[in-house]
C-alpha cells in the first residue's frame, strides 16, 4: 500500500502540549471524539459538494456523499470514513501536524485553568481531531484529495507522543479515513449500540447519511444502514422539532457541551425566500475576542441546502459575532463567492433580517425571561455595546438592551436599563447622568457624584473598559441627553447659581494662590458645584477623554495627547482652609500639589511623578 518510505516528523511544541492536555484532561467526556470526527467528515463532504458545482468531475461517479462509521472488535479499531474532498499532503501537515497559532496559546491557558472540566473547549480552536487520543493510543489517517490521482494518497500515523509518520500511498477512493486503535480500557466503544447512541446524540442532524454496518453475531456485517436523521433540521416545520432536537443540533453545530441559551427559527417567503436558525450561546467561546473580522465563524451560509461558506462576517455585524446558526437561501447564485457576497443586495436583505431576528430574541428575553437575559448580558454585554458605534440604524434598539449599575443600588450588578432610569427621573429632569471609571469601586466612590447624591439625582455607574468609547456614539436616548457628571459645567437653577457665584467670589484668594502654586500642572482652578465632602476633583471638557481611558491607551502603546486638567475645589473643606492659611511656601506647594494628585488618582489618571507624590505626602505627615 505504501509507495514511499514513511517520513518521521516532530509535532510543533505547542501541539505536543495540546495533545498531553487533551489526553489527560477529557476522560470524563471521552465520547467527544466521535462527534468531532463526524463533524470534520461532514465539513469535508460540504466542501466537495460546493467545489463540484464548478467542477462536477470531482464527484467521479460517486455522487452520493456519506460518512461511514465501522468497528472491528478483533483489531480493536474504530474507523470514521468519508467520501468528501479529502486532503493533499500539504493539507494533512497543515491540518494535523500544526494548530492555528491564533488560538493555541489561549487554548493551552484555558485548558490548564479549567483542568478536568474543559471538554467544551474542544472544537473552538481547531483541535477537535486530537480528541481521538483520549480513547486511542495510535491514530492512522488515510486521505486523498478529490482532484488528485490515486497515487497521491497520504498516510499519517501517530501515537500522540511527539512525532508522526507521513507517507505517500496508493488510495483508490477520494476522501479521508480516520482509524483509531483503541486503548486497552476502551472496550465500550467497540459495541455497535454505543456508537449508534452517540451518533444519534451528537450528530443526528448532520446533513449527510451516517452509515454503520448491521451487526451480526456481535460483529459488523456486510450490509450498511443509515443511523442518523440525515436531514437539515432548519428545513423542517417548527412544530415538528422538539427543544431537545434544537439543543442537539446546536451542540453539533457549535461544538459546545452546554445548551444554547435561546434560539429563533424563521422562514421568510416571498420574492426572496430564506430560512434562519440562530442561537444565542450560554457562555462565550474562548476565542470570541480573538482574531480579525475575516476569521469570524459561527454562522453558516447554505444555498438550497448546499453549504457555501462560513459567512458570519457577511451575515451579521461584528457586534453580534457570538451568534451561532445557519442561513439557507433559495435564490442566491450558486457560484457565489465572498467578493460577490459583499456586494449582493439580496444578501443585504438577509443580513438585515438576521440582525432583526437576533435583536427581537434579545428583547423577548429581556422582557419575558430576565434571568436568562442576565446570563446573556454577563457573557456578551460588552460585545453588544460595540453595536452602539457600529450599527446606527439599530442604535436605539441596542441601547434599550444595555444594563448598568446605579447610585440607586448598593452593588455592582448591572441591572438598570436606560428606560428604568427615565422612569425614575425627577420632574423637570431632562438629562441621563452617568459617570465612567475603571472599576465599580472607583465609580461609586467618585467625589464628582457628591452633589448629585445630595440632591437625590440618580447617576448610572459605567465601569467597563468599552463604556467611555461607546458613549462617544451614544449622546441621546428616547429624547434625553446623556451627560457625564465629570464633564463640562453643571446646569444650575437660579438659587444654585447665586450660591455658586458667592462661593467663587469668596474663594478668589485661595483660587489665585493655587493657580500660582500649581503653575503649568493645571489649565484652570475653580470652585466646584460638584463637591460637598471632598476637597478637590478633576473637571473635564465635554469632548475630553476620561483620564482612566487615556491611561489604558497609553499602557497599550497609543499616543495620547497630554491635556492639562481643570482642578475644582471645595473651599469649605479644612484642607483648602489650610492651603489658604499656610505661610510656608514649601508646605503650601506640597498641599496644593497633593490636592491635584488626589483628584487625579480619584479620576483614574496616572500620576506624572509618583515619587514626588510620595515625598510630598511624607513631608506633610512628618512635619
């Protein structure tokens, strides 16, 4: 069978680590190997069916695509074989000898952290094949690509311990066969009923026939039979599909051991007909925030049940990248390519429908199943916030789904919607007030909230890293302006204005003194309308970046312009009284700079000279 001498190669270092972790960490979910191998075989059949549209001769008289699962109790092997597109030698090395670097290190970290509860990670990093080594001590792969001659077959074999052998072989049939040589204690998988049960559990709705030999006297016979439903679940009427069917299909589609949180299944009829089956996962995949837009997967595009491509990028915007599912259109051109997709008006309509269905589903969860919505928001709330900037057409709908902490509560739980806030607004209030910070503690303890707390005005507490960026695109909701309590001058009624004017006039000496002492560290010093208890705080202009965000951007290597801060003071505070009365110019300078330092720390800014701050503090404590 072998036409060339086997070549021995070493796995990449990280592949060896993955193999070790997979082999030693998944014993509680051993059966996952069959789901993964069948899923890979289904993908190979899908790819061949698509390629054969342009090149029909690839099918070469074997047009009935299928997946065969057989067992041999004497040889102690399980074989998963498909007649799909197959692999060339280069593809075998790329797909089995390496792992895509985009997710490998994160996978390794997650596996190490999760230890023995990590089966759900498989499939999210392209490592599903390696689950074979959970039950097998040796794996053989035979493959030939459909467009190559029989003499160009490839044999790959490994015991999963660091090396693999590669050889060129004669292989008459196209496609791929994966042969598992089972470990001594894995007899359960040499039983026909066990394999059939697992196929129905995980792969019943794979859209290709999965065949097994009929059993005769405990051994596989000559006759084959289909053991899965082998039909597209999404093409069935909803009243014929149980929740269990939907969940089973989701797990097969999304490589997930958890149930889906929710789903929506719809058929659109008319001049353009299509079906969508969209799922919201319960937990985020570990690679959700990784990779570029062109690497996103999760939503599969079919045309008349023919798989075309993983087209999440064209079917859903980036902020809905957590959605899994299928879209099956009736009337897109079958020779569709990614370039055509990007400029296809029919697809634009499908994309708009997908967005609407997902937002409809999320609104329904928020309204009818708040506990499920809370689970969703914890997992994907920050991802959803990206839509405020990305999707102007649906900005109001997305904003309606956002949740925040609030000064009306005493915990960090993000449960308050913008609608909740508006319902509680005082008579005459026309602004939604918020504050941003880099943590809940920093937000709730900010001195800029003091005047609002004193007047009983609710303030939304926003402390996710994305919030400051998001709010650059969310200036208004339901006719109400959104305003940061730390930015600009506060709108005051006539009584407050008179009180502020009197306080500013009385504090002119200390304001002048502080300006002189602080020099070019500040752009302005003024009496604050925000403070009631604290001595000082920073005030920002309406378009100035929050200090905590500027610090994060600098830490990430971005160039951020330096803005001289505006210092607001509370002239009634004892520390300001001390500054005003201090005759020693060194101590007065230390006090003035300390006022500015503590205001910057409270705002999340990075002190320009931490050592000088410590020295000033020590001098004041000692002296």
